[in-house]
C-alpha cells in the first residue's frame, strides 16, 4: 500500500499544545481497553493507603509512624531515630527507580501510579456516573442553573468531598492509632494537628483532583519538566505512526479510500479520551502522561475499519519515524548508568536494613570516681548501661564481659526490658587488681537477646596501676 505523506514534518517533542494548556475545562471521554484496565489495576494499589492502617499485629497497629513518641512500628520491628538514616537509602532507591523507568518507558509513573493521576481518574469516574458522558457533562455545565442542575452538582461534590475527607483521615491514620483517631474525630477530641492534616488533605484533594486536574501536571508538577530531559529518541512512549496515518481524511458513507489516504480518519477520539487534552498526533508533548488511553481509543476505531491495530502504539521515535529497531537497553549508556545506580541503591538499602537489630546497647564508664578500691584489694568500676528493646514483646537480655579475668563479679547479669521501652541502669564490676598489667584495660560488653542475637559495646576497666 502506497501512502503519500503530508508535507508537515513529524515532531518528537513539543513544549506546548493549545489543547493541553487551554484554560477551558477538559471533558475526557471514558473508553474500555487494555490500558484502561491496567490503570484500574495500578490504581487498586492505593487501597493499601486506605485500608493499611486497619491491619493489626500483636494487638496494635501493624504499621504506625508514631512521630510524637519517635517510634516507627513495622509489625514486630520498631525503628527509632538512630535508625532513620536508613530512610535516606530507601528514598534514594525510589528516586533512581523513577529515573530508570522514565528513561526506558517515559512517564509511565505519571500515567499509572501517580496519586494525582489516580485521584483525578476516580473523581472523573464519579463525575461521569452522576452527570453522564463527556458531552452530557459539557451540556450540563453550559445549561442555566435550575433545581435539577443544583441537585446533580450537589450530589457530585458531596461524593468528591467524602472521598477527599477519607483521604485526609487515611493519611493521618498512618501516624496515630486509627481507631482512636476515628473516636477523636467523631467526638471532636482530636489534637489540633490532626484537624490541620484533615483540612489540608481534604481541601488539597478536592481542589487538585476535582478542579485543577491536568493543570497540576502542566504547571505545578516539576517532574513534568524533568521528563523532557530524561526521555530520548529511544524511550518507549505512546507515539502516532505519522507515515501510516497521513494524510488524514474523513470517513464518508462508511467507506474510506485507504489507497489514497492514511489510516487516520481524523475522528479525534484519541484527543477526546486524553485526560490532559493532548493530541498525540502532534508528537510527544509536555501534557502527555503516557497513560495509553489514546491507544485504546485508536485501536477500537481501527478494528471497526478492519485496519491493523497500532496506528498509535507504545514505540520510540526511532522505531516510528526511522523504521529502526531500538537498541537493547544494555547498549544505551543512560539506561545502563541509571540501572547501575538503582541497583547500588537497592543493595545499600538491603544492607542497611540488615543492620537493624531488635535491641541496642550503649555503655558509658562512670568517671566519678574512675575506680573504687575495695577492702579485699579488688577494684570496682561502675558503668551506665542503656538498653533499648525495639520489639513489641518484653525481653530478657543476658550480659557477658569479654576481656576480664574469669573471677570477675557483676552485680547484675540479666536485664528485663519492657516491650518497646528503654532501660537505663548502673552496673558494677569487681575484679582482682593482681590480674591486670595496665592502668586502662579495654573490655567488651556482650548482650545476648532473643534468637541468640548479640550486640556489643566497648568500654574500659581502670585500675590504680
């Protein structure tokens, strides 16, 4: 099939698109397809955000970020401020993973996993269920105000506010016990910070997902600007096959002359389903979040015309316009370097997580006085021991001193520490002065916890020598 090409040159990336940046409200049409289904599945991951706080473990909230108490509970493990440094590796890993995804499949995170995209999609779904299809919603907005319009708008905004309020409560629930939080909200006994969080998230969700929508992606989100620098001509993203689709022509009498025209019949369905109003046929643009809904729309039209699917498809600029196969990822320097950094961050994160122990010990020598000489000639040193039980169960820890003669004496050899609590106590060690040859002697305090887990702290034993 020979298709004459239009004179307009295809583009790879354009900074602006009048339809994507217009101040007029966009009424996206909802259509079924595999990418729409994938969007729903990816959005379902946010059910964990809503229902995760209700998960219980050992009679308490399984995951609780208790900032006032400076304790972060993750099932049996409690993380304290001294272990928060691990969070830096976790955040760095996700940042590098986001960059890796972008250089390979462009803004897939924006299209399928971004909370702004997901909440906007759900708000639009609610809007469609109450107000009707895209043209019905547009017609309703243009109609004069009457009782019917007021009732419809009131119902829609009530559901929007309900979802926005649940978002605020769910966010606050990760930082305090969820059942106590509900009780405090219902009886108006919640702390002022809980009310502020509820107000901010309710108002922000209602404003961003209900009204601003694509404007957040176009103007507020910095990642939309960064993605242009991260994507290259071999990044996989929704692309319009210009050479196959042009020149466009309207479908007349249910018949299209594909011998003299391209496959695109200029139905604009790809624009109608786009949540940001992008016309993908103009090339990759700032407003495109690579959600693939335009692919679902175009494939449906192609099936009705008995034409091959894929006029709009996930492909690279090289694959579409130069008719070349993409270089494998391992031959792309940007992908390889980003993948190596991501892997390094993952290894660092796992190694850091493995360093988290269910308890910690700190020992400091009591310096007033450095030592005490007993009546029998033995030397006594005193120490302050701090034990931190990071588990959700009471623990008994056994103490062993390494570096002292066998006949040394301890005033206490085991310690019982309550669940998730610290213990500070004084310990005295008596040893014969005849067993030492140095004034300052290095010793190790070895604590044995549950499942034969050991922790050590180093100190000194001082003698009169």
